[in-house]
C-alpha cells in the first residue's frame, strides 16, 4: 500500500471527449475499438459492428497522469478492457487496478451515480480524486458524508475531456494533502 492518494479514472468524458463537436480535436487521435459491452448491443455483421466504436484519445494524457502524485486506477464501465483498449492509446501502463462494478446498474434510491457507492467501497477509506463526466452535487455530498478521508470529485465535461486546469487542480489537491 502506498501513501499516495488514488486517482480514479473514467474513460468516456475525461479521456474520450465523446461529445466534442470538432471532428479533429488538437492532440487527439481517433481509434476504432470494439469493447465487449458495446459489441453486445450491435447487430452482428452491421456496419457499426464491423467499424467499431469511435474513441478519441490523447497520447499525452498517460504521461501527464502518471506524473501526478497519485496511484492510478480505472473507475469506468470499460472495466478491464480499459487496460487493453484504452491504456495503449493514452500511454498508461496495461495493468492498472480496476474498480469492479455490479452485474447490473440499478437506479440508486438517493439519485446517486451508479458508480458512487462501489467507488466508496473500493476506496476503503483512502484519500481519492475521481474524474468522471457524470458526477453531480449529490455524489459530492454523499462522499463528503460517508467517506472519512479527503476526496475530490472532479466533473469533466464530455466535450472537452481532461484539460490543463484539471491536471493543475488534481496536482494541487494531492500536494496539499
């Protein structure tokens, strides 16, 4: 176990700005990937099934993330496929820990993101920062009330992905611990 806080990474939004309107974002490369969950929702043999899912990744993100004073882990619906499909495109190691999600994603009775409770359980009282495009004020309040260690929940807009200000905020938060 390390003294460094955790940095929990979502893929879609922070690393893959899927809502971007520009076809070519500066620094991003388009990849055609075939994650299992996405493939299971496609018609076999269809054009989409053959082409794969369009994912935009920035190869500079990996070195910037590993340069932060955190222990990195995936907190994404991509789960273990983030290591095999996303890590190579952003320059991250192919063996990061992965937050495991339940088989189904039932609606939360308190209106929380379906990831919030499993993230708290997985963090097990350690300080953590979490970057995700779906975080809300309810998630922030719930974590503040139910997690005794410091936590930073940083909502990343899915049009822009991680930006310089986000990296600076993550570094500042971790160094202030």
